């Protein structure tokens, strides 16, 4: 990296695959100023007008899928299949929010809380924050930006995106697509590292961040000082609970996928497994077989591998430390356990004889390891699963789906999938958010996914002819005031307290000129 340019490298080979500018804080401020100029026209287009551009982008995503996958692979060394998932996911999400935005953003007309309020027509309008700042990590270089950029654009906001400095090329490719379709200039990508991200936090009106808990906390502190809202999706240490009545083959294959997809570099990847004692040995054998069968290596345009390289040396070092510390404390590796070949490849790894004192169980690994613990029963599994600072998502594997749901409702996690992994990630109608140190707020959740980028505006409008003065306006008239306050009390209170006897007496005394003492 020089002062002005970031060199992007393929982690499998170390080869330089591109460069992007290191955007200065001043340039970020200029970019946000330009977005502010164009945002009102974008908002004025309304959801139907914006749908036109979002569906054009969707067409572009489909037509450019192979090229996008090439870019993505160049900077991440993902297997071809993984690289193809990002554009497909982007197409699905863009269609959903483009088509539903009009109904999700429609004005609300809540029914008045009291008969007295029926003289007004009540309207809640959803008005976007002018500029939304989206800051993303490196694990899904296209899908992570799209996940939040599209809903914010659909809501009528302009968006400034700061992708990870490790994988900025896919985001730049996406911005090229937005320009190519001729869409209004309300989406800008600024490349750079933490300083550029911090400049976005300094300028935008809403911050949507995905990344580490440490950076999320710093962003939250700055947003609190600026009094701008934010939503954070942070780390995770997702547990999987395997009950004795589970389909062990499905559980083993599902957990192998959940733990090893994208080499475990997924915020919602399975990071620890609790298995009921009667099926523990059988499950460990099946999981070890499933993980040992995974093909580790570098794909070209032909899909030949299941698991690719880790994003960088830093990640490889964390994974190795977690494995080494566990083994030093008595854990056993049933498959994998070490780096292999050139680049940052780490063998898909299963660890047994682990416990809650170990870093592989307590800290986010974000790599291809599956530590497995034997538990006496579901109670112990629930207690251990909840013994974490994180609460992003979890899975429960069982032959009794009702029992699985009962376990789910006792887990401290923003999402629980029964007999599956990641299923909630493909359900945009549901909120995706972390509990505890896994985040604040949520993305998606149907209408909520757009309304979060909006400020609700309450508008009242008279429904009956208006008088020169309302009853409560100046100058105060005690009899009128008593009447209207009494009406409020009658509408809101219960039983005899509906009738304000002291006020009525005071009113009578005032009317007859008696002292009130
Ligand atoms: P990871 O290493 O998992 O990507 P980080 O939290 O370090 O997690 O980075 C996530 C994103 O946050 C990246 O785009 C990074 O450049 C950005 N970032 C890092 N530090 C800051 C900061 N102080 N303010 C805003 N964004 C930041």
C-alpha cells in the first residue's frame, strides 16, 4: 500500500489483481455533498420510479454474473460456486425490494387512540435519511454491499459504500454497473481503509456497518456523539445443538457445510457443536468423514473445490492459534488442523475433547474449524450455547421439530434454524440481527428493512371544519378547559375515575362565584 493506492491481492497466490484509490476524508465529504444534491430527486421518483432502476440493475447483475464472479474470485480466492452465489443472491434481494418497496413504504393511517382524536386524519409518512453510509467487511465482497445498499436505495436514500480494503474490487464493479445502466448518481463507492470508513461515519445520516465488534463499538461511539442512528451486524460464535433423535447424516452434512462454507469466514457460520451423549461418537465419526471429504484448493472458472483460501495471513494466524491452543490444552484433531500448500489455505478441521476454557469455543474463529463437545442432555446444550458474549444465530438438529422449536425459544440468538443452517439468510421477510455483542438493530424483515432507513413523519389533518380558536387555545377559559380535560379523562380512564368529581365541583363553585378554598 502506498499513500494514495491500495494494492489488492489474491490470497491464494499473493498476486496483485488490482489497485484502488485510498480515498481521503476530504474526498469522502465531497462525495457525500454530491449525493445530497441528487438525493431529493431520487426520493421524489417514489418507489415505482426507483423500481425501474433497481430492476435494470437486476438485469445487469444477471447479464454480468460470470464477470462479477471473476472479479470476486480474483480478490478472494473463493471456489467458483461460492463466487457465483453472491450475484445470484444479489439478484434475489434486488427483485424483492424493488417490487415490494411501494407497499413497504406506503403511508400508514393509524386509527386514533381515542374517540377525541377522530377529528384528525392521521398519516405516518416514511421519509428516507438523505445519505446512508454502508461499511462492509471482506467475506462476501459483492453480497455484503448489496445486502444493505439495495434496501437503502429502495427506501429513497442516497448511498455511500465503503467496502473492505481487502476486497474492494467487487464493490467497484457494482458501482460501474450502476453507472452503466444510466441510473441517477445516488450510489457512490469510496475505497480505502479504516480512515476512509471513519470519514463516512463522520458524514452520513445513518450508518449501516458489518464487521468486527471492536470496530462496531467505535462506530457506535462516534454515531452517539453525532446523534445519527446506526445498525451494526458484528461477530458471532454460532452454536449447533444435535439432539439424540436427529437425522445424524443430515446433521453431519449440514454442520460441515455451515462450518466450512466460505472456509468458515461467515458471520453466521457454525463455530461450535454440542451433541447429546448417546449419539456423540456416531456423530463425530460422520462429521469427521464429511469434513475430511471436502476438496480444498484454488478454483479457476470451473468448479472443482469446496473450500478455498482464507482472506489473509491474519485470518490464517487466528485459526492456527485457536487450533494450537486447544490441542495444547488437551483437545484432539480428528481431521485437518494445519495450513497446507502455498497461500492461506487451512485444512477443514474438526476438534473434539474441547471445553469452554478454550479460545476455539469462546472467541470468534472465522475459519474452517468445528469444535465438538459432548453434553448430557438438551438442558446442558442450551446452557452452554448461551454461554457466549455473542448471539447471532444458532441451529438445532432433531427428529422432533416441536421440541426443536422449544429449544430455539430458549437460545439467546437473533435467529435459529431447525435442521438447517443459514436458512434465515435466504428469508428477506425476516429480520436478520444479532443479540448481545453480535450487534444492534437488524437488516431486512420485510417493511422494516426499508423503514429503518426512513424517518417516520407524523402528519395530522383536520377532518371536520375548523373554528377560529380551539377550546384549549388562549385565553384560557376554566369552564371550557374543565370540559375538555374531563373529556380526555372520560375517554382514557376506567370505572368511576372517568368522572372527575373535584373538577366538576370546582366548576360549579366558579360558576356560582364561591371561594375555592
Ligand atoms: P474485518 O477485519 O472483519 O473486515 P473490521 O471491523 O476491521 O472487520 O472492518 C470492517 C470494515 O470496517 C472495513 O471496511 C474496514 O475498512 C472498516 N473500518 C475499520 N475501521 C473503521 C473505523 N474506525 N471507522 C469506520 N470503518 C472502519
